[in-house]
C-alpha cells in the first residue's frame, strides 16, 4: 500500500509534462506528513513556528494542542495549525504534565523539516526582549546581552540558560545538617 517504483514516478512525470494531467502524479508522490501519521503530534502556535525552524526548543507557551498519551522521551511530530510538519522532536513532558503546567520545555528538536522563514519571525518583540535591547543600548548589558558589572542583580537572577543546569538554590546551609555530615 502506497509503494511505487521509479518507473511510476517517470510515467507520472511524463503524463504531467505532455498531457498536463497531474492526477497520476498526485497518486504517486505523497506529502511528507503521510509518513508521520503514526507519530503522536503537538500542534504549535504560528508565532512559535519560525523559532522552532531555527532550532529553538519547544516551550509550553508555544503549544496550542497535543495528543493524549505522550510520554517522556517519546518521538513526536511538531505540526502547525494547518497540519504542516515543522519538526520531529523528543517529548520532555507527558500529556498530564503539559495539562497542568504553564511553563517549561515541552520538547527538544531532533530534526527540523520545514524551511526557515516560511512563517514570519515573531520572537524578540515581547516586554523582556524589548527591555533587554534597551539595556544593551544603554551599556548595562554586554554587546550580546550577557551580564556585566553594571547589570542589576534582579536581572541576573531572573534570566538563566534553560539548556544549562538549573541555578543553585540561594538559601543558607542548615547548621544541623552541616555538623552531622562528615567527609571522612
């Protein structure tokens, strides 16, 4: 079912070129999405499509809908609202976690399928990005947005790299735990 030979492709091309009949060509050549129907899907917002095409991780605010039964480390297909395949990814959250959370990384990208800039670029227009651009212009942040000596402490504590290890907890060490633990 659905398998064709190279001769079928040649015949379909001939029929299209000489007779302008594309029906045979449409039966022979299927869209990529036809191969991915067995995978579970996450449907993302149009504003998140181009960021994913550039390799960004899929964050939960960019998720519109998702199928039931998605498990951690399961291969999934990330699609647009029109059903176009954007990327193949690895789920980092279960369906239950996605339903209860409002932030976090939903999936990491394994292979991008869609061409870049098919959808318009929508990142960098939010309130945090606008403030960051202003701070770079004023010299409070470095040229590429990295903290400098002039960067306020609350800004440094607010932003961290999601792909790096989580930031350390900022609480004093309990003396009772410290005295009972020895390094002998």
